[in-house]
């Protein structure tokens, strides 16, 4: 297959490229820094600065839309909100316009989203049929992103929406932010630690996206998280154990709210999300429980 990726130089995108190159697929990454694509994604991956650089007769079989500025890197000022919106919704609109201009269109569009689509779910168990609980900014962003991507259905393209949890990897993402404080013995639960944390091992994230691309009857939203979510305090305890460090210093909720503003919702809220549709479709997770995932990554943390 010829696969086009946006966000290909991000954590998930890089791992997807490595896997699909090993499977013999041809990959193109739409990027603001196309000269960096071969180094980050693999020597055989082509980087392009404009979608128009793909010739009209160069058939694209699948599009993976993962582009978006990191949502948890800094407080949500007005400028940051505009950037987060533009890097997802505006970019997806550009992608749709390009797809509409093509005579030969891809079979499938897999578009990124997040379990934040549901808002802070509290104790509710959330599956793909659940409705958003609270319309905070992160939820509104995901809802708009999904609605934009779904417009590709009118072009005859199968659309899959991947609502990703916290991705666990040794080379970036959520764990990279926690590594230093935990190794210094400063790790611990956030707030009261009762909030649910839906997580997924990077290998399963790659495998499930590949699964959804290849299964022609897959469409609509899928929760991309392991079958067994954990509470934040349990996550902290197990990560501390993996790193052989104590994890007993809680970060007060008031401190997080004061320092991060509305962004603190991502840390103090959570989703008890389960991958009901993936399991029903026959996908098998390699890492079902948190300890097995951390044990697998521990030698590289």
C-alpha cells in the first residue's frame, strides 16, 4: 500500500512508519519539515511540504491523520487554544479539500482523536456508544476534530476515528515527562489519585491502527486503550515500583489548578474507557494490564 501520514514525525507516527516500512509499504509524510522525515521516520519515507507534491496519478491507498500540536505541553492561553484548534481542525480541512480534488481517492482515512472526547467521566464506564460527559476545551476540540474528519465519508472514503488514551513508550510521550521526577523520588498521585487513566502500550497502538486500516468493515470511533484502565494512584505506585523509587508524594489539586489553569482538567479528571468495539472486532491486545506494559518498557526507561 501507499500510505500518507500527517503527524508522521510524532511518537505514534514514527512507530507506525517503522512498522509499515518493515512490512514493505510505501510511505509519504506531509510535514512542515520534510527534510527531517527520513531521519525521524526511516530512510525510505518521503517527506513533502505540500499535498500538491503528490502527483494526481500517484495512488494513495490509506491516509493516517495524526497531526496536532501537543495538548498538555503548556497552559491553554487564547493563543495556545488557537494553535491547538488550527493544528487539528484547520489542517484536517486542508486534507479534506485535497482529497476532494483527487480523482483516485484512498479507501480509508484513519483520523486521530483522544479519550478526552468524553470529558471527565468520573466513575462512569465509557464505551464508544457513550456521550460526552462534560464539554471542557479538550472535549470540544476532539468533538470538532472528529466531526471534520467524518466529512470524508461524503467522498466515499471509509472513516475510522481513533480515541487514544495515554500512550506508554520508552522514547517519548507521557512516560518521558514522568521519568525524571519519579527517578528523583518526587513521583506520586495527582490530587486525590482516584481519577481513571486509560492507557495503551505503543506497540498495541501501532497494531490497532494497522488492524483498523486492514479491516474493511471498520468505521467510526474506537477507544484505543488497554482493556484494564487504572486509577492515577495505582499508576503512580506501579511506575514507582518499576523504577525502584518511592511514589508517595501527592501533587495537591489546588497547586495544579493554580499553575495550569483549565489544563489541570487533563490531570485531575479521567476516563474509565474500555475498547469495546476493538475487542468485538477481534483485535487482541498484547499488553492488557499496566504491569506487563511497564515491565516491557522498564529496561528502556
